[in-house]
């Protein structure tokens, strides 16, 4: 039985065979061992990437993974339905990596017979996808058959958020700071502009008076 071992440069991740002790040991969020190297023999398009310097005082979030039961179905959902650019897919190892802006996102296949699978599949991932127009994205994904467990809803922090499920029932959120076309948010932009004007006036007043 084999699993995943990640070797990577700044823009390169290579999946190699490695002994598997358990699905948790080699797949998913705690899956894999990550090693940064100055070069690699990776067959992917990023083989010439330079070594990335990682400061342990302020580590960079490198990737997040979601567990799935069917790799092909998951790739079709995240690539074709959500539109994430696919970086590579390794059917033999049960792993695929996507390259959305700013971070790497992976899906890791879990064997249905594995004792950990019930606790790994169909849960809230805690992942949030930022979009410029939440209402439009919500309608587009619904038209593609994506199941939403929460429609775009105003949040206490001022923005809007919706929650959707992938084919395994893994939940993610999509959000925007303001759904401008939403009836509930029509007053957000004028209100923000008014607050900004009050702040500018206060700064100007303090500059004139010395306070």
C-alpha cells in the first residue's frame, strides 16, 4: 500500500511513493510530509522553480486539503464546476492539486473501508472562497446543481456569506465584503462612503485645531 509524500519548491509539488501507516498519516491536512528543496526532477511545469525560503518565525500557509471518496468526481467538481485551475492529478496515489490564487488546494482520496473515513468525509472544511459578486456566483453554481446549505446571508461582521457542499458533502463557504446587488446590502456602499467622509472631516478638523 502506498501513499503521498510531498516534495516541493516554491511552485512545485511532486508526489512520490512512500509507506502508508494509515490514511491520516499520508493523506489530507496532516497527511503528508512537506520538504523544501532547491530543485527537483518533477515532470510538472514548475520544475525550474527556485527554492522558497520559509521563515519559521512567520511560516507561510502552503496548502489545504479536503478528503474525498472519489477522486475523479472531486476533480470534475472543483475544476469544472468551481473553475479552479488543476495543477496535477495522480490517480495512482489518489491526490489532485489545484492552484487558485494565493494558495494550493488539494483533494485526497480516502478509502471507504478505512476506519477514519466517516470522520473525514462530509464535514465543514472551514475553507472560505472570496468572490467579488456573491449573488451572481450563488446563482451560477445553483444552476450547475451545486447544493447550498446556506444562501447568501448578511453576517454580523458586515459582509455576506453562503455555504455549499461538494459531492462528498464537504462544506465550504463563499463570501464577499458586500453583495452590492443584494437588496439587503443596497445601503452598504452609501453608508461606508458616509463613514469615510466623517473620518476625513475629523482628521481635517484635528489638523486645524491641533487635537
